[in-house]
C-alpha cells in the first residue's frame, strides 16, 4: 500500500518525537527527576506541613459483610501534620457514620461524632484518649506509610532510599519506585509540571497480607512557595478510605510531637483470669481472648489485632495446659481488629473457625503473601485451614461442650459469631456488648447491638449466668439486661 505524503510525514514526526522522548528519559536518572520535583513543589526547605479540610471516607477493615466496601463515614474536620525532619505525624479527625451498618468505634448512625487523635514519632505510635496517651503498636507501619506518602514526603522518602530506586516513563509522566525496608513499597507518578499526582503503594497487613493503597492528588495551589493539592483521594484494599477537600495548608509548622514516657515503656501485657474449671479469660489489652481446655487439646476463642498481641497471648495459652496443642481458633467476626491474629494462630497449626459466610473470603485473603514484613504465618510456610459455622456448630470431647452460634440481625456485622458453654453457663462475644463502668446508669436510648444480643440469647433459649466480652470485663448477664432497661 502506498502512503500519502502527509501520512508519511506524520509517521516520521511521531517516530522522531518518540526517539527524542526515549533519549531524554535515558539521559536522566531518577534522582534528577526527584530533585526537580522537590524544587518545583517547594519541598527543598520544607521541614513539615499541616493540612486540614473535610470530606468523606471509609472505616478500613470494618465492612458489614466480608468483601464489601468499608462503611462510609463523614469527616466534619480532618487534619494532618507531617513532620519530615523528626519522622513524626499527627492526625486529628471528627467523624460520623454515613450508613447504618458496619463496625468500628464510630457511634451508631445518628448518635454523634467520634473524635480521634493518632500520633507517630520514629517507630512509636500512640493515640490520645482524652488526656491520656495509649500505645498503638499495631499502627506503626500504617502511620509511617502515611507520613512518607504525602506529596512532599514521597519525594523525600524516594531520595533517602535512592539505592532502591527504579524509574520508567509512561505517557509523559516520570514513574519512580522505591522501597522503605520492612514498611512499604511505593511508586510515585510525577507529571509534566513536576508535581506528584499519584502514589501506588503496598504495605503489610495482619489480615490482608501485602495490601495495595492508591492515593491521588489534584488541584495544586501555592502556599508561600509550597505547592499542595486541594483534593486528596485514597483507597486501600480496593475500596475508598478518604476523599478530602483541603481548605487550609501551613508549611513549616512546629509539631512538638514527643514520645510520652508511658509509650516508651509500653510492652504487650497479658493477664489470665480463671472463669471456670478449664476456662480462662485472657485480657490485659484492648482486645481479649478465651482459652478452653479440652481432653487432649485447647480451643482458643479470638486471636485479635496482629502478631505482637496474638503471639504473646498464644504463648500464655500454651502455659495453661502444657503439651496440649491449640487445635481450633474461633473467630467472632471478620473485622480486622478481631481477625488480625488469625495468621498467628494458623502459624501454630490451628484450624480457624469462622462463619460459613466469611469462610471463602478468609481462604482468599489468608492465601495472600505478607512479604514486605514477613509475619509468623508467612515464615511458617503453612496454609490456613478454615471451617465454617452456619447457624450452629458444636465442639465436644465427651466431657465439655462448646457451642458456636450465629448472631442474627446485627447491624455490626454479618457472619457474626458467639460462643456458649452450656455446662458453665458462659457466653463469649465481641462487640455485641461491651460493659460500661460498674454501676453506670443505662443510656437513655438502648444500644441497638445490646438489644440484638439479648434477642439472640432469648431466640436460642440460652441459659447464661456470665458474659465474657472480648472488650472490657467479665460481668453477670444482669448487667447486659440493665443496659437495655430490662431484668433478665
């Protein structure tokens, strides 16, 4: 086929442009691209930055049903202070639910806002609960990631990790990749204006394994020579977690973030309290577990949070009945704070017991690698064995019976389980009821989760004397009924 003069000219011109682009790309290293972006964004002398706004988001890891999007929330205020000089971060938020179902500590729909403050300095993370700092070791990696995947932070982190840099050019954008050893990997997309417009990153997670995060920045404006985006959108694990309209930017604000002595001295604490013969309430932190001794093995109810908590708790369980393996680990529900130690239990060879609804989801996510920072399960080389509960499942050794039931109709989660010991008249549950302070007056409006738990106890005709909640303290069942304004 004979090409026209015009078409030949167009093809030759395009080829020439492509050659020039390749030559320019090959002649420039990643550090030069990063230095130019740093200068264009005003980051050369930027030691810290505070930005604030409002918007929407999702409560990561608290989906109503396994595999669903994270529950939607609204931020009336949201701010971050990134202190690059001291590797510190502060995040303050006021958030409320935007939909009725799903987990998390956010008050139920229509019952107000939750205010949170999370901090990081170096490798120490903590939250402020009123005036008190509360250690949050589970949050360290996520907050390090959040600090260094801000628009200016990613440039600084990429320059610091120059030995691990790799660069390519796509669609006229410079794409720079690097690793923060043991914490995260990141790829920054830098546009023709030398502005960071996107970051694709991955970080380790105790439930999902290595987890993808996508962060997009747009509508850059100038603040005293520092350019910052007015819109930040982020997704994690495939679903939105933040859509922020930035309204305020302050470069080089002193953070004053120092690690409190209480946080410096923090260590994982495990306490054991006998609830009945062969039944132990394992507490000492924010999330509890229960150890149940059978004739030739142990049953563990709940393996929460992450390796740090779960491994300390599992070690204590092993002391309770030396030589007896943990054969089963029963999971109350799929929310990440309650499922975060399942990989640790699987590393011990325990069969994981969850709802039939959640079983395929757990099988899928537990097959994901956790290579960025290998946990006990990754190092063990084992595969997880998961069995499901559909309505009811009974475990017995002929002497002791352990019954697992589905909690029906909860607004907190689908595939929600509780454990009942009929001989001991003990009920073990998480999040359906967390006792308030002793002698506290019942709320004016009963909590929907508390009402739902009572409905399930009565539906199943369970004879309960005491509740072993997986938050809080052991209580007589009468306290639950008092909380809803009734007598048992």
